[in-house]
């Protein structure tokens, strides 16, 4: 797999991280596992975001989930009590459409596995969704995945189509355990077509975080990334050269070589007044 | 992945191969790509098998395909003009049920992805087919694969179920190209659950060939394996310590390290009278 940075010729970001006691003036947060788990709000997090909203501390959200639009995620956040506008939410849907726009002309034939918001965004971007001779295959989470879709993706990859996956996650936590995520479909296609070399978007690539940082307008060294997964959230924060905070949870994770969070917290309320209390270990 | 031999404590077979000019007194053959391609008979092969049948040269068939029963394959062969009884056909269905019988008591809960003949054979073996807390997950080719089945398999593997795949093939040749085969589903489950270490049956394991050899009753050094795939057919023949003949076709294959066929032929008619002409290079 090649990274987006390699793909776009972007030089590696400096790994310089702000001093631990630097104030936090902007927050970039993961969604599932931080704001909520599945359909259940995480109450401490709701309180923390409400407090930040009231005091004007800007925040934005980055998610590897491609099954909802930014507007749908903002509506979900608002429903559970976290003030959020669509412009604050950066999903792998926008990562896909941004990549398509930078590299392929409109009307390019695209075969996509995914749920309706992903498919609509690709069509809204001017691309031609089709199972016939696609030049690009987009792999996203799809609860209606079936053999015919997998076959179309594999055949297109065999014929030389570029394969793009929304995110690398192989499992996604749900209320009663884990469900397979798009990473397993990418593994299936890559097993059939080793030369396909899928482009894997989403965290741990820093792309979504860079989008969120540009939206916040805060300085990189005064902005933090908060998430519950080391391999994606913390790695992405590090790749963006940001201090990265792990929200500890009951979800186990595999340690990732050379990825260490700058801080581990049990509740977002531990960061409740980050702009005044600064950074405490 | 562990091999069947490791699993059962079977010592590695001797790799001693009969001299090239040794007569052939029994033939073990792959099906798809040798007897027929999809639904189209390979005419030279039909003539060759008919001739062997008339002269009483025994043959048997081994296939990684788990979508038909031995009786269904024998009927298909008879329809295209190759005399065949169900007892001459060894499929990965029997490899699965043999493994189950040797290692797990009847009524053990099994979740299986596969087509009806595989599922029926597992049930006929006395196992309890269920999606609820299975102890064993069997992965076979299933044109009706869907996300729910994949999820059930992944969740069972996460919970510690033993994962058995009917065969390793990632692609299966069809009339107009290639379709993804069970190897990609195994790759998907293994990506989600790296500890699952699937047991992968079928060729290149020699198990089916050993079954076929026992049925033929011919001596190992006077029996040959014929197939069109180096990585499965020829490797399995070698693993069984047999001379292995590659039927060259227009289907490309990847070279496999240390696996070299003893002979390459363009038509089974090149072997038409193997018991008298002996082995020619």
C-alpha cells in the first residue's frame, strides 16, 4: 500500500510536537468511541464539548466512517447534545472525493462499494458510477456487501483499475462486539490481485486532520488530536505533527510500533478547560 | 496457516519420484481446466478418458471445488462423455467432512459459508449448522456470500472458533475471465482476526490425492497427477510424491518456487496410451 503523502509527493511532516505545557486552542476529535459509542452518547464527552462550545474553543471531528454524510454526523452530534455544524465534520467521503477531484477528470467511470452517502458524493462530484469497465474502484463499508459486488471489484482490479479504500480498519466496534470493516474487503481484493496496491485513505493518514486544522484556523502546535484508537487516531495525529491524546476505553487495541500518545485520559472532562489549565501529564 | 500434515502429525512424504520411463497404471486428474472449462468439454480430454476407460486404465478426479457433490460431478462428466462414478471423484467437501469426523464429535456447532452440497454434507455428517456460537467456521465458495455471513464468520473467529477453508484458491477461472474464490474470503477473515490461523484444505495439500490413490489401488510410483495449475495441482502431486503433469492452457499461472512439473503436455492425448508408451519427455 502506498501512502497519500507518497502519492502526492508531499514531504513528510516534521514530527516536532509542542511542549507539554502549551495551551490548547483547538481540538480535533474522533467520533465513534469519543463522542459516542454506536448510538449511545458518552456523557462526559457531551459535557466537555458543550463547555468548549460555550466558551468559544473551536473543535472539529474526523472520522473514518464513510456511511454518513457530514450533515448526518452533525445532526447526530446535535441530537445527543454536542453543538456541531456539517462544516466541522470531516469524513472519509470527503477524502475520497478530494482525491478523485485532484487526480481524475469528471465522468471517469467509478465502481464503488459503499453506502448511499458515499455513492451520492461520488456522483455529485461528477463521476460516473458503473460496474462496467470502471477505471477506479472505491471500497467503503457496505452492510449490503455481496458476492456480485466483490466480483465486480476484483475483476476491475484485475483489469487494472485503481483501488481506493476509504479507511484501513478491519474491525469496527459496535454495541455488542466488533463487526468486520472495509479493511477486510480491501484484504480480499488485495489477496486476489496482489498488484492492485490499494490507496488506503482515512486515519492514520493525516489528510482528514489537515482538512480539520485548516477549518479551525488554529496553530498546529496549539491544536490537539483526541481519539480512542492508537493505530488510527494517535498515529494520524502524530503524522500531522500534533500532540495526540488517547481516550482510554474498554475497547482493546493493539500497540503500534513507534506510536505513543502524548497523554492518556479517562474522560474528556480531564481536558475540560484546556486553554487555561494547559497541558498536564 | 498450518498444513494438514502438521495438524495430524503425518511425517512429510518422501519426494522420491519414479523414473521418467516408468509406465503409468493409474491417473489422478484435476477437473476444471482438464476435463472441461466451466461448462465446455475439453474434447481431447474427453477422448483420452474414454480411451482409458475402454482399456481399463483406472482414473480418479480431485477438485478444490466445493459447490457440487461427487455425484453431481460424476453426472457432469458422464454428460460430456467421460465415464465416471461418484466413487471416482474426491472434492473438498469430503476433505472437510473427513477432517471434522477425525477431530470433532458429532453435534459440534458449525457455521459454514458455502453452497448447498457443502452444507448438506456437513449436516449429513451429524454436525449442527448454526450461526449461534459455532466452534468451527467452514469457509467455502458461495455465490450468495453477503455481509451478514462474513460478519458471523469474523465474530466466531474472534470468539475462538477454528476456521477451516475448503481450498486456497483466490481466483477461479470462468468462461469470461476470473471470479474471486474462497481464498479471498479466508484473507478477509484472517485480516480481521490474525490469530485465527485458518486450516486450508484442498490442493496443494496432498489429502485429496491420497484419497484418490487409495481408491485406485495403484502403486504411487505408477500413478500420475494431471492438472492445469502449478500452485495447486502440481504442488499437490509433488507433495504426494507422484510424477505430476501440467496440462498447458491459455490460463496464465504464477510460477511457484520449487514446484516444477515432471512434464508439460498440450493435450491429454499426448498421454493416450501411457501404460504402453511409458513416460516420454
